[in-house]
């Protein structure tokens, strides 16, 4: 078989471009000569048969359907509990920011997409956490925005996109946000999300934003006091237990070791796991453990805490004063 050297192929392509460029300039138009927009072709198929990219946030609705954000594919996806098929909830597969007011599957999401987010723990992600309320509304972090997909399939930006610094009593769309990571809903339907060393809370009824935890400085301080005056370091995953305590995966490794911090319904913050020096092992007190880069956190119906540290390949269970791998 004849093999054409790479230099010859390149010279040929440049020659073609040289021939057509004057004509294109004369017409003032742009023409695609190679490539197509990426399209996700897995909708309607069994989810375990479909290749996916990079899974970030994960949530489950009241029917048992599983939702997750895939920043590599620029999509929010859902796996049906009934038959295991996968479907696109939001995103057209192209990194961008568009589509508010229309079908979520035609919107561009993940406008802050960067290869760094898949290789470095300090890189902001283009798609963060996802959470679903009892009415079927899907909320997800889209770079510096929080976006909502309603049960009828339409998408809207409900937080971010403004110019103001986040503060108490402001409208959520009036403020400028950092990369939104973890999201959670409380029993009253308020939406909590992490960004820029803070956890903010938004009333879904009024659209008003307040600071729930973090003073916007990067560090570790404040245990035993009000969460709003505490210092956090790039908080990520969020979850509530049945008693209304909010758990925060806090700590970006580079500046601060990861910890799991708890904020009570009275607004008092404490550390319940992490910050230690010992590698995770069965039987260790949770405060003795080095959690590495703990990004995910969940609580079961019995109050057991689960911590996910992907870069160290750990999934830990914290029950009382004992850690289990």
C-alpha cells in the first residue's frame, strides 16, 4: 500500500487552502471543510452499553432515576430506574452557554470547559453537582451559573450571571459566582450550592440569596462558631441528613487537607472527619484520617456518612467514631 509522507499531506492541504482562501475572503463567508458537531447517540439505549465521559455530580430522584453531569460530553444525563435506559436531560453536546427559555436538550452548557479539569484537583469544573427536587425539577452547576430544568424540559439560569458580589438579600441572578460545585436541597425546598470558599443558600420561592457558610477566604477556621464566619477551602460535595444537618466536603488539598464539616440547623459548624495524618483504614477515628481530596459526601437513612476521595481511590464510611473502607 502506498504511504504518503506526513509532510507531503500537509503541503497538499496547505495548497488547497491557498487556492480556496481568496474566494472565501471575497464572499465574506466561512465554510466548514472538515468535522461535524459532536452528537450523543446513546439516548434510549441501555446505559451500561453506552460510553460516557467524565462523571461528576450524581443524584437520585424520588422514583429512583439516577442523574449525573458529564463535563467531558457537556451533558446532564439520566438513567431510568424502570428499564436502565439513558437519556439526555440537558445539553446539546457543545460547550457553551445558551438556550435559556427553551428545550434543555438544545441548550449549550459547560461553557467553562477546560482539559485541566480532568487532570488537576485545583481546576474548576465546567459542570458541577446535580440535585432533583420532589417535583422533578433538576438543578445543576454550570460553571459560574446554577441552571434549572423543569419537568416540561425547559432550561433557565436561576443564579449567577450578574455583577454583584454574593451577599445576604440579593437576587440570585444579580451576583457573579465562581465555579459552582456541590448542590443540595433542604426539607423546605431551599437550594444550597458551593462556590468560591462559600456555601450559599437560595430561596427557590423568592430567588433571594444568602450566605450560609464561609467568609470567602481560603483556609480552615471557625469550628464551634457560626458557619457564616468560618473559613472554608474550595468546598465541593454537599448533603443533608434527616435532622437537617448539612455536611460539606471541604478542603482542596493544595492549600488545606480535606475535611468533612457539619453545619447544624442552628448554624454552628464543626469538623466530623478528616484533617488527620493517617491513611484511611478500618477502625480509625474519623478525625485521625487524611481524606486526600474528598469531593463527594452522602448520608444514609441511619445517619452513616459516606465520603468519596477519587484521587486516592477511597470510598469511606463513617459511623459514630469509626471509619470503614
